[in-house]
C-alpha cells in the first residue's frame, strides 16, 4: 500500500489528520507549505534509511517530479 498526502490533508478544514503519509505535518497547511514539508520529510527519511541500511544502495533520479493532482484531459 502506498500512503498519499493530498488536498484532503493539506487543504483540510477539520481538526483531525487521517493521512498516513505525512503524520499530520501537512494537515491544513496549504499546497505550497505541504510541498516544502514533504521535501524536508523526504530528506529525513532518506538520511534515516542510509544510516539504518548502509549496505543498501539508494538512487535518486534527477527527473523526479510531482504528479498532478488531477490528470490533464487530452
């Protein structure tokens, strides 16, 4: 299962975060802050993974982008 943090979380108006991806960091913060928070979380997750599993090779693609919230119609 892949956890997803989306507009239901970062644009939330209710007080309880039910997002399993961000742990509440992005709850009600808005899109721009959620992007910044998620980049920071990613850095922390990667650093922890490298520390806990030094024998595993990790590669980060330079072409990684975020997916659009809604697919574009053609």
